[in-house]
């Protein structure tokens, strides 16, 4: 369910869209044996987790403390996220048929449509639509929010976040980075990853006592996220230390700055478009990139770069179509 209009944070909407585009580019290169200059864009997931806690807190905590039950809240969240995600899963099923490499795909398709992981063998928890894993963890965080965090004081929520963050810091040292939670080899790392980020977002959301008011430096406030995701690999730090810097310092800073600035009308409209595009793009880009890579390999080598660009533009176009469709508004539920 979309938060009430009064809780919209325009710059964060725009940054969410920018992050989704960077994730798409991060996933595109390896499918063609090349590397885009965004090898750490997987950290956008941590940004998404913090952002989710931040925006849902002022929008729903008053209702969760009043008339909205945890079960109803989760049903609303599922209904809001599922239709667009189902499109991505169905495209992933078509990609599996095209590749002809997984005879279990009907069973995997059913599990994916039910948002259930398929943890057999090696590889991703969700084989048909890889980015789906983070949606599953976010729904778990929503359940934690509605069942526990909403009842805790600000200090207790911050304590919960710091405890999860301590576990996350150990996991970063263990895995050598923050990329965890998405495969059968590191699935358990996702709990502390989302626990730290989402709970921190809840705490930050409770600190937003007023609407954004500072507008003069909004361009500067927009820079920390793309700079973190784009330039982090070039810092003289190991991947583990760089990821820790991003997860514990730079991304929370980017969220807080983005939440505190107001935007000029034109910039607000652009950010609104990017925000609307972000979730459809995130939900469908994985399987479409796989299909695009499969088709591109059969083209003459000289035309492949142009074909890759065409695939990226087609994904953006389809994401825009979904963003304008009724699916983007989620399933309509009867009032309780």
C-alpha cells in the first residue's frame, strides 16, 4: 500500500530510481563476460532496506498502534508488491524455458509466485527472478515491524538495530563483503543484513518530526548514494572495509540527507517518475537481462554492443509501462 501523500520524500523517490538503474547495470555486465564500472551496486539493496523502514514508519506506525492489525498490514504489503513481482517471475519462467536448463522450472515457478525460496542445489534462492530474494526479506522485516518494533521505544529500536549491525559486521568479515542473503550458500546472512538496515530505517523514520524544508542544497544531498555505489571500488580499501563503510555510514547518511531536503517543482516531478519506475524495474530486470543475453550471443559480434543497449532500453520501457499500469497499484483489498 502506498504511503499517504504527506509522507512522500521526493528526493528519496528519485534516489530509489537511480539505485534500481545502477543495480540493473551491475547485473548486466557479467551476463556478457564484461564488468560495468558498478561492481558494488549490490549495496543498493541495503539502501532499499533502510528506505523501506524509514518511509513505512511515519506512514503506518500510527495505524498499527490504533486499528491496523499486523496480519492486515502484511496482507496489504503483499498485495502491494505481488502483482509486479509476479510479472518478473513469469518472465523468469519464460527465460527458463528458453534456456531449457531446469526441468524443475514448473515447481520453481509455483514456489516463486508464492514468494517461497527454492534452496536446493547451488545458486540463487529464487532462480527465476534473482532480485526477488530481497523482497522476501523485506516482507519478513515488515512482519517484525508490525509484530515487535512498533511496540518498542526509540531507544529499544536503535538497540535492536545496533545488535543486528554487530552481527552484520561479523558477517562482512566472514564473507569478505556485504553481498549476502541471496544464495543457498549465504542465505542466513540476509537476516542480520535486513535487520540492521530496516530497524535503522524505522529509527530514522521516527526522527522525522517535520516535512523536508531545506531546498537550496538538494543537488549535494543527492550525491552520496550514486557516489557511494559508483566510486566505492576505487577507494584504497578492501571490499569488506569498503562495504562496511557504506552499510554503516555512507548509506544511512545518504538516506538522512535525502529525507531532509525539499525539491524544486521540476526536480520533484523527475524524482516522482524515477520513484514510480524503481520497483517495476527492480522486479523485472533480472530475467529480461538473461533473455537479452541469450539472444545477443547469437548476433554478430560487431552488433552486440548495440543489441545490449537496446535490451537495456527495452527493459526501461517495459518498467515504465508497468509503472503506469494498474498492477503498480497492487491488488485491491476490501476494507476490513
